[in-house]
C-alpha cells in the first residue's frame, strides 16, 4: 500500500472512499463529516440523529455518494467518547475505516487531517497515527492459504491537508507531514515483521530461521549481525541457555544485531534490548498439557519484537548506539533433554537448580543478560513471553513491567503511552528472593505458583545485577484471541513501537 500526502478540499478529493469521523455523544457532525453530510443531503446526520450511528470507537457506516462528492463512497467512523480521544483512538478508528474500505473492495481511501473533530491533536501526529492504523489494521497472514486468498487490499491512501494557507506554509506542512507518515509506516512495517515471525509455525521459524531474518534485516537497514553457535556458547560458558537447547535437534543461535548511531552517539547510553526467542516451548521434560500448546510457536515473540525494533531503528537512524540480543532455542523433550533437578552453571558463574524445564525463558535470558553486562551495555530491557502467571495477574490487555530502576521504567512507560501499548508496573521486593533460593545451588528457576510473574522477574534481576534494567512480560499480550481494530487475531507485534520510542527518547537525552 502506498501513502500520499496531498493538499485539497474534502469535497473534491478523488478517491474510492472519503473517510470522515464522528465522536460518540456529540450532537452534530463536525468538520469534514459535516461537509460530506451537506453534499449528501443529510444522509450521515440522519444516521446520527436516529441513533443508528452512535460514533462508538471503531463503529463504521459506509454510504455511496452518487456523484455528489469527489469520492465514490463515504465511510463514517466512530472515534468513541470525546474524553477518551487520544491518538490510539485515532489509530484504531483509522484501522477500522481501512477494513471498511477493504470490505467495499475500493482501491483507495482519503483521510482529512485538518478536521475539528480531532480537537487539538497535532496534524503530524495524526498523520502518523492514521498511517500506523492503516498498515496495522490491514495486516493479515495468508501465506499458507492456497485457496480463498483475499487480494482486495486498498492500493493507495491519501492524507489530505487543506489548501488555503500561504504557499510556503503549505510546503513546510507537506514536508513535515510526509516525515510523520514515513515514521508511521516504518513503525507499522516493523510491527508487522514481528507479527509475521510470531505467526510463522515452529517448523519453519526455527532459531536458525530467526538468525536468517535478523541477517536480512541487518543487510536491508545497515545493521551489523553476528551469531554465536553452540560451540562458541559452550566455550563462553552459557550453561543455562545450552541446557534449554539440548533436547532439540535445532541448533541454538545467539543472535546479536548492532546499530551504530554515528559520532553523536558518543557519551550517550548504549542500551541493549534482549528478546526471548524460544521458537517452540513444549515445556521439555516438564511437558505442557496438550491444550493450546500450538500457541507456543509464539514463544519467540520477545525476540521478534527486538528484531522488529532494530529494523525500525536502522531506518529512523537516531544518534545513539543500540544492540539487540536474541537468544534463540527450541525447548523439546528427548533423550538428550535437560531434567528437573539438573544444576547448571550460567555465564555469570551463578549455579541454577532446574525445578521445571518449562521455566526455560528465564534460563536463556540469564545468559543473555550476563552477556550484555560483559559488553558493558546499559540500560537493559528484556522482552519475554515469560509467565502464564502474568496473564492471570493482569488479563489480556496489559504487559507487565518489572524494574530495578524507576526512572528508566518511567521513561519506557512514557514511550509506551505514545505508542498506544498498555504496560502496567508490577511490584518487586526483597521478600520474593526467599522463594527462589535453592537447597543445593545459588538459585532455582521456579518460585512456586503464587506471584509467578514476580518470582520470574526476581530470577532475572539476579542476572541484571546493578545494571539499570526493565523486564517486560508479554505472555498475555503477544498474541490475541480476539480481533481488535488495529490487530487481527494472532500475533500482535507488541513492544516493537515502545522499544523504538525508548531508543529515540534515550537518543534525545
Ligand atoms: N512460555 C511460557 C509462558 C507462557 C504461557 C507464555 C502462556 C504465553 C502463554 C513459559 O516458558 C512457561 O512455561 N512458564 C511457566 C513457568 C512455570 C513453569 C514456573 C508457566 O507460566 O506456567
Ligand atoms: Mn516454558
Ligand atoms: Zn516459554
């Protein structure tokens, strides 16, 4: 799909569909919706006054224009209640509109950016949100369908800024809005890359395939990609990661993506993003129940988010160095698999008693965190589908966040707010340390059922040590059982946009 920023008037825009918006509870149509309504002799306002169209978030109504407007149809979209009107609502409403355009099998759509219905949201940010919504909302994963393939995606979206301004102001506006569209496009593409990787089944998205994707991303966007193989990890002493990998015939891959932000990056922090890359989590010898086990192909969503974020960072090119680290393994039972009761020596030198081979994410991240510390990377942010307990604690809409450094978490939460990704801070307290003490080793990998997300975070904290660190548990948010405006069922690509936002924020100082 192509995005074009043009100037023009709503009534005159030549497109398959003109998209206009309405806020729930507003008594009359505003802005472009009111203009379109006048041309259509009240069709839209009648739908509103009769109560047929309420303007609820994501609600759509499509009408033909019978030649009364430049566009062939109008899609009226609900923005939800005025007090909730934030960018994420615009993103979702734009996504809903684009799906209506697709249902109508129209090839193009137009959005009016200067519209009083958006209140005081700035035009550039609106353009970015609409672009993101369009590209995220139209995402689908059809590569394994040999029939019933739907190929009716709109080809072109127009983002329209009104004429009537002095020529030089208009030109400056156009340039600025085009930049915003490019950023939105970049973030959506990166999110969709992560979605593709998570939706891909585990028989193709192996650790080696993740490395290939990372290599391709590096080539396309000017990053460096390195990968440690099993022998190199052995020589280094990554005993925790290797124990997870030893039951599978798929060789483990320790993937490193480096972005260098040029001379201006000197003196700034050099963050590392670490993503759990378990390409299939059967539980190992501590085998999971069969029900929903197929979802465990998505246990590499943290790694996919890191690769997606590094791709966007390579495109946006902020003046900061960023390293992405993805320990990638498959967790299967076999005659070679690790056992409950095994004791491992992690890269940091700590010994770990394995209580459950299904608590494998924290094992591979322990070695990744130690590696990042050796490389003097700071701050550290890990992203992992780590615990079912996090889903029990927070439900399906919030990522859990844990930290040893509140200012870092505050900065990340600000980035997530702007990205429209919901993250909730979770408690950490020394009391939890007791729960992961082992009789025979320094630490054990399970702290019991209660507070399972928190004991997992404490386990990781012991490997982040004194480096500023945030842990994001995306077990509940990486895949969705329901369709939402800007995401279909399945992989969400969560955390990509928050990570990019954090990198940009750190680059600014
Ligand atoms: N990958 C799972 C966590 C998970 C569960 C992600 C459901 C997405 C959906 C993780 O490796 C795991 O198995 N965790 C165990 C930990 C337990 C053994 C302490 C869990 O959550 O049950
Ligand atoms: Mn597991
Ligand atoms: Zn797992």
